C-alpha cells in the first residue's frame, strides 16, 4: 500500500516503511522496543475487512499497530466509513481493560489524527481464537474467561451500576460513534434481508437459500425488532447494544461448529471437537447467566447471535471458518446448515427456555 499524503486533518495512511519512521518519532513506542530500533520486523495481518493491522517486533519488544482508514477496506472508497472509530475503540479497550485486565490487551499509545492504536501483542504460540477453532484446538478455560469478560463489561458499563448522570455522560461520549453503529445496523439487520450489491454467498450452491432470505417475511419482522432494540444498555465499541457481545460470541461458536465438517479429514472426523464446541456454548451462557444474575437477556442474545450468523453467510463480510473450506460443495453444505439453524433460532427464540434446548436444535440440524 502506498502511503497517502496527509489530509487537512493530519491523517495519512501508513505502510510498513512509513510506520518505521513513525515508531522512531514516537517516544512511547520506542520505549516499548527498549530503544532498540534496528532490525524491526513489520507484518500486516489484518483480515482485510475494515482496518490495517501491523505486528511490530524487535530485539527487545513488540506491539500491534491498528490504523482505521476512512472507508470500508474490503470494499474501497465507494463505501466511506469514519476513521474516528479508532478513538472509540481505544476508549472501549481502556474501559474494558480496567474492568477485566486479564482478558483485554493493554493500550500503549493512541494517535487521534492518524486514527492509530498501539496495543499489546500476544506472541506465538498464541493465535486468534477463530484460527484455533478452525485448527480444532480445545481451550479448556474459554467458557470461564469469556463469561467473566462479558458479564463484567456488560454490568459495570450499564445503568445498573452507574449513577444516572454518570451513565448519561458516558453515553453522550459514545454517541459520537453513531456512524459505526449505523454501519453495524446496515450490515447485520438490513442488507442481508434485501437485494444489495455487496451481499455474496457460495454460488451457485446457495443461490436458492440466499434468495429466500429477503422473501421470508417472518424473518424480516424478527430482525426488524432486533434493530429497534438499539436502546443504550451498556457501552461497547462497535455498537450500543449490551447483548450484542454475548450473542455474537455464541453465534460465532455455532458457526464454528457447523464449519467443522468442512475441515474434517481421514485422520480426524472432528466429531469429538464438535461436542466440545457445544459444551463450551452451554457453559459460556450458563456461567454468564449466573454471573450476570438476570433472566431477561436470553431471548434477545439468541436473536443477536442468529442475526450475526445470517450476515456471515449471505452478507458482505464472511468468516474464515467457512471461506477456508476449499471444496465449494462441502463449504455450501456447512453454510446451508448454519443458515437454517440461524433462521430457526431467530424465529423461535422466545420458545427456548434453556441453552440446552438451543443446543438440541443445533444437533438436529447438523445431523446428516
């Protein structure tokens, strides 16, 4: 990527070469590298959806640089998107880090004109959870850690904990992120349910399935209700729905479950691993529910999770779990089952009383 000239607001998109010069000129980042700036290695590792993400490693230290650009990266300049989203991400990281420091990367540096965040890098053998799920790695503490993070960040940023004035002041600050919230609403609750130029799916295998979504009036009624629930329950970076995080996490685990048949081979049929994923889904919700001590979240969280699943199959941005399955016929089979499951959960979420009932539906739909 060529380095763009600085705009009137001081923003310029960095690349590997200009990032080296930026690091040299930034005391906080030099200090993280022990002032040893020779032999820096910089690698861009972003997923290509929104931002550029660089891993910076040197002889005496490392960190991650994340820079937001003023458009959706996977689409281009035809889809503008505020780069100020980086400011709100840095706020959320710092706030959540203070509430749950063991499970949030520390922010080392934020540059508002460049929309740039420097944060802790977890070096190998650490990998992202999604890649671990694709690889079939079991994480024995995943449910415990995620339920703790979700419960603490939901409760301690909500009106249940804050005084009214304090909460309203925080809400006023995060309302500046309205454009990214609008983007989230668009790609999750609107675009997958209509004909949109950016929607895509595994074609021609899923043509009928994808085209049936905009014609499903019950599905559209349910997702419209979810969209209307954008009341500010707690403070989060990508959105202002307090249940979005727990729903998204459960939805992504269900997607990972349905993708496993596409990653199975003669040496590992992934059957045991699929059972571990289902146990993790159940344990995560039950632990979260116990820590949160409330009973009015379940159906809404299921709805948000199902909506996230649908957008990842027929919307603009998909997940590596499915995209990495090279056999398109096998991939489409996995995606179709996941889509059917998401539609079932979204339409029938109010009928579920326990997470084990949801697991039963997942099992039923996954059966050959």
